[in-house]
C-alpha cells in the first residue's frame, strides 16, 4: 500500500479551479520533488493535504495509509503522521516555544492513544533533538518564531519534524527567504531525518534546493496538473530549459 | 422617554429598601443621618442609565432594573457554606479577611496571622469614630447608595515602613440568593511600606445576588503596592465596585483586575497621583461568555507632574457577551512630564460578541507624552491553522491563543504564586467554554 495516494484531485479556491485532476503516489522512504512555475498549484496541493481551510475539493481523493485524509481535521492528520513545513511559519507572540512543542507533541500522542510525555521526559527529548540539529537552547526560550530570522524559522520547522516523527513530510518552498548558508543548515537537518519509514515531498520553484536534498523522483506541475515525472536528472534538465515548454504542453 | 417617571419608580423602591434596611445599618444617629442624606441623593438620581455619559454602555436600569433587599446577617449555616467557599478560593500564604453577605466574619478570617504592622478593624466599629469613611468626592448614584447602605467592611492600616511578606486577601462571599450586600473598606498604606492586597469575590452556592462594594485606598510616599482583584462571581450575579485610590510620591502601584463571572459587572476605578515621581500600572482582563456584561471604567488623574501610568486591558468575549472599557487619562495643567499610555484590545470569539472601547485623554499640560490604542478582532486564522497542523484540536488551539492574548496583562503580576493562581482561574474559564 502506498503511503500517500492523490487521485485525480480537483480543487477550487472561491470560484476558480486551481488543481484540475492531479495524481501523485508516494511510497514509504521515497523523496519526491514537485517543481513548477509560480501559480502552477504546488502550494495549493500542500495546503489541501494538510487541511488548510479555504479550499474546496470538488473531485478526487487523497488516501494516507489507505485512509481518506479529506475526512479528517488538520489536527487528526498531524496525529496520523502528516507534517507540513510551512513556507512562511507564523509568529505566535505570548506562546513560549517549549509550551507549544510540548502541547503539540502531547496532543498528537493523546490522539494516537499513547501516553503523554512528562515534563522531564519531554525536556530530555527536546534537548537531544535540538542538539542533534545544532539548535541553540536560547531559541527555545522565546515565543514561537517571534523575532526569528528566516533561517531560524525553518530550523524550528525541522526541529518540530524531528520531534513529532511524522511519516510524511511536506516541505513547502523551504528555500524561500534563505541565504545559501541557512539553506544548507536546514537541508542538513532534513537529510538527517530521511529514513526508510518516512517519505518526503519537497515543493520548490528552484532546482537549487535539490542539490542539498536529493530526490528520488521529480514531478513537474503546470496549470494544476503533473505534466512530467522522472528521476533526479529531470530537475537539472528544467534548470537548463526552464518551465516554458511545460506551460505550452499543459 | 419620560425620565421623571423612571426616577420616581426607582425612588419608591429604594425608599422601601432604606426603611427596611435602617434597623441593620451600623452607626450613631449622626451616621444614620449622613446615610439618609446619601440615600436621598441616590433617590434623586436613581440607578444610572445610558443617558448619563459615564454609564452610556452600562445601563443599570435596563440591565439590573431594581436593587434587591439587603441580605440577612449570615447565620451559622451561611457561615459554614462560606467557610467551604473560602477554602476553595484561598491563596496559599495569604492572610484572609472574609466578608459574608456584607458582614465581616472574624471566625473565618486569619486575624491573628496578620503582621504586627497591620491594624485591622471592621467598618461597623469605626463609623462613629471616622465620619470620613462614608464620604467620597464622587456624586455617582451607586456610590451614594453604597454610603447609605454599607453594612460592613474592613479598615486596614499598614504602618510606615512595613514590609509585608504575606498578601492580605479580602474575600467577599455571597451565600444569600436574591439579596444584596453593600460593603465599604479602606486600606491605608504607610510611607515606605510594601504590601500585596488581594480582593476576591465569590459565591457560596448563592444565585442572583447583588454586590455593591466601595474601596478607598490611600498609599503614602515611597511605597510599593500590588493590588489584585478577582471578580469571580456567580453567573447570574451583579457586581458594581468603586475604587478610590490616591498614590503618594515615588510610589509604585501595580493594579490588576480580572472579571470571570457575574451577569452584570462594573469596576470603576478612580486613581489620583498626589505626589510626584510615581509609577502606576493598571492591567485588566475580562473573560466573558453567554450574555454577561462586564465593564471596566478607569479614570487616572495626573494631578501632579512627573508620574508614569500604563494601562493594559484585554477582553475575551464569547457568545453574546458584552465588554466595555472606558479609560480616561486626565493631565492637570501643572502635571508636566506626565507619561500616560493605555492600550485596550478585545478578542471576539463569536459574531454576536460585542466590545465597546472608549479611550479619552484630557490634557491640560503642554509637555507630556500620552497615547492610547484600541483594537478589536477575532482569533487569527493563520495562527489557528498552524497550531492545528501541529496536532492541536480546535478548542485547544483557541485556548492557547487566548491565553497568550490575556497573558500580556497577567504577566504584570510579579508574585509567581499569585500569577499562577490567576492563570489557573483563566484556564478554568477556558475549560468551561462549551
């Protein structure tokens, strides 16, 4: 059974159809890159998988571990193992990062019928994970993402990914707003989390990110559909020739 | 609408009220005469209504209608119920002073545990000695009514230089349903003293009661005072409280109020700087649900130069509840170098929730820094989605954001234990949201 199966998905925002019958299959352990020009529907796909309000699915299906994802609330999807790393992680003033992490982790565990972490156990776990990702303890003492640089925000997303141990990670334009050093640090964090039990969908406009997170498969989206799929070489090909050919094809 | 008719109607009801209460009111014939005068002044005005500017958003005639008869003095059974309620409300380490249905209950209070620098008397013992206890500068009808009918209260005096390690907690307990309690207290804080005063309002099973409380706080020079009020009344109660505070020179006052109950509540605070170089922080939180109406009205009077005031007010309004914040900063002609700011924010959790924010600056000096801001809005959808995408169910995500919203005001409470206690009340309110 595939981990994620998107079948002929059609999605509208207000009156406009953004996805016109998109299909995608992701198996455990695979890393898929989704590339495409602005407005091709890449971010819409990530939002619909995570359950962001404001999108109307008019046709098609999303199955996650064989279950209908579209029937679940966003928090249920998170507890099942879906993780969206946001393109622009929000700042939440007044909510301490540690409180947020503990509340989220325990909410997911509770939803799965697992025991909640005690405070000392939780602190131990966060310390381990943040150390392995080179995240300074100082960052954890602040409000969620408050005053964080672009790079720090992305590292905080990677920290959560490491802590929640999802089986599907969707990285939405992880490279946006990052300089090359910040990108390398974030990508190293992601690579450390690659494992046979975990799949990743890397959404990006630029091939650059794929130098650091090397995918198994590359899909090109244009005008709400996947128009071409291939191996990692497809990304290089796109870098040379651009997206224009696919816009014509779609 | 015929105003005269409404006034007469209220006046008649109060006449009966005063006649029936008179036998229970403490004080010499002179005090009773002063009470009668106060009550006649109330009778002329009647309950405040929307055409009185200060009461525009809290029309007591429409919201409350009538003043209920005085609660009977508590009997043994009432005191027993009150004792249980006090146990549930007491703050660890605080010296409790308990007023039950408007009467000081020495047996439920930690009178012996009070520090030696604190003098405590019941109001009823002091009225004949100090005629000033029933007098305030205000001409407000509810304050006149309080002067007329106050049955008891505490008169506290904290000596110069006293450094109180334990907070003093005045707990008002209502045990009598469909009755009213009128209390008046005075707290005098001496020069250089340091103290924490807490006031709690709670019900011991009583329903539909009314509270009218007045507190006179006089703080000397070089003092450091935290004054915390927790209005956690029964959901169908009415609580109107008036506070008159004067702040001496080079003094710090940190005032905090949280309203989490009562069908109709109003805290009106009148805070006046009487000495230079003082700092005032006023922080308030209203947590309102169902059809509750909560009003916080503050007048900060910069009567002297070189003082700082900061007001931070947060309202969380669910269902069809209505929150009112009126903040006025007055800067007198001589009060140069005044630094006065207020910020009020309302969080509307439903389409039918209502917030009225009315900031006012009256500035008569020319070298000052004053400002105000007001916002009202719903929870931010993008923040909610972020939290849900991390596994928090809707209600839990909302609760976390609401706590963060009110946190800015609650964080101003310096004492860790007290702050945790207040956070606990806010958390309980959040858990009770259906």
